[in-house]
C-alpha cells in the first residue's frame, strides 16, 4: 500500500457512542490484511481488547452510520456480521496483535491522526471559551451604553408636537 495520508485516515474515523472509532474493515484495509483475519487475531487476544478499546456496533448504530456516510456504505458492503469498531486505544492494542512492518507504520499514522484530532478539538473548546468571555464583555459594554442613552433621553427636553420641520415637506 502507498503512503497513507492523515486526511484519508480522518475519513475513516466515525463517532459512535461519543467516541472516535475506526471500522475493523477500514483497519484491515490499511494493514493490508483481510477483515476476517484481523478479527480472528483480535479474538485470539481478546484480553487485550476491553470494551473501551473495541466493541461491536448494534444494528441501529450500523444502520444510522450506513445512511449517514457514503464511505461507510462501501466499507461495510456484503458483510455477514455487524462490524467491530476500535477506539484510539484499540488501534494501539492492535499493534501488539498485528506485528508486520506495514501494521507498525500504519498504526503510527493512525495514532498521530487521533492525536491531531484531539488537539484540534481542545483548541476549538478554548476558542469557544474565549468567544464566550468576549460576549460577556460586550454585553456589559452595551448595557452601559444603553443606560447612558436612557439617562440622556430622560434629561433632554421633549420636542413640541407642532414644530417647523426641516427638509422636504
């Protein structure tokens, strides 16, 4: 397989149950192994894959993802069983199960992509916090401006109803 790019890996990451995960079939493709062989290796080493590392999709989750993503449809075409998905930790655990050079290189790329996504999410949250603080500051400023305008309105004399207008009649 040619060098895999982070963009290609990002397209293979889905959010299920609030976690970023990758499909067993996508990982098998990246590692240049058959999906059934990847799943056999995982089954032989099941103690390395607790539920926060890997889990099977429910039928509803599977259907939701199939209708939501075109790439997901292609990755799950012709499957007998519901796919397994691996969290970031599960992907790391796979490196201990699949020990080829390809698996090692791909694993490093995948983990770097997960880390990059985590940093982006963290910076997005801090940006949201900053915007929130900025909004609070502007709210105070606008409140002061409107209070001052109201004070000026109260102090300024009212114009008579019948007065000479300036401009076009």
